[in-house]
């Protein structure tokens, strides 16, 4: 599934899960949701490399912050991608 699908359906996942996404991080990038007990920054599934994106709990917080900004779901999702990219650069 792609990242946009994961973000639109975020309520289906546990707050204890994490999102892993193929680079480059775009809304169309392939994504996996895994138990955060994995605690890995990079995983490989079926010869594809996925990097840690964000925890579901962080996405929930970001979505709550965006609710009053009158954005469509695609723009809100893009802001989450930009947040993850900028957060990753700080590490």
C-alpha cells in the first residue's frame, strides 16, 4: 500500500505501530506498518528497503494539529511527509 493510503486510514492501526516507507518519501511511496517492537530504522521486505518514517502516535498528534487549518486530506498528508523529512534531517 502507498503512504497516502496508510495516512488516510491511520485509525486502523495501533498507536504502538510504526510506519516504514521506501525512499524517496512521497505520498505515492510504498509503505509498511509494523509493530514498534521492531525498533529498527531500516528494514528489508521482499528485496525492498523501507526506512522508519514515523510512529502512528506521532501521526495522530500531527493530524490533530491540522484539524483547524481547513486543509484537504492530501495537503495534510503532505505536511506530515514534510515533517518526517525535516525531522529525519535533524538526526
